[in-house]
C-alpha cells in the first residue's frame, strides 16, 4: 500500500513539489532506483531510470545537494570534508 501511495505522490508532484518528492525517494527508496535507462528492454515501468548523459557513474543517483561556494566560504559551520553527491545522509534508506 505504501508503495502505491508514494508512487502516486511522485507522479502527482511532477513540476510542483520536486523537493518534497526528492526527499521521499531518498528516505523510502520508493519509487525504486533502476539500474538501466528507460529505453532498455529490461526497464521496469515505475522505477527511476538513470540518465545516460549524466556525469555520475552508470546507475548512480544524487543523494545530496552540493554546497555552494558562498556557503563554504562564509559559513563557519560548513564541513571541512565535502562528501560526494552520491554519498547517503544518515536518514537515507539503504
């Protein structure tokens, strides 16, 4: 039931609440992250397909936002070691 609800929320949030949906996907992994592009015969409808033109590794999805230069320059609480964009946060579902 949860998979159906969150998938419908993901579809309904197109172009209006992308932040909300992005956090839901990272928190619950619904819809599932696929490992093939949408044009592949093995693509499962409803899974997130990776972009073959992405600068990330094949099948990799971003898990966090990158820090802006201003944030790193002026925020004294900014981390000194910057994690990669695909590294999970503590609340991500594995």
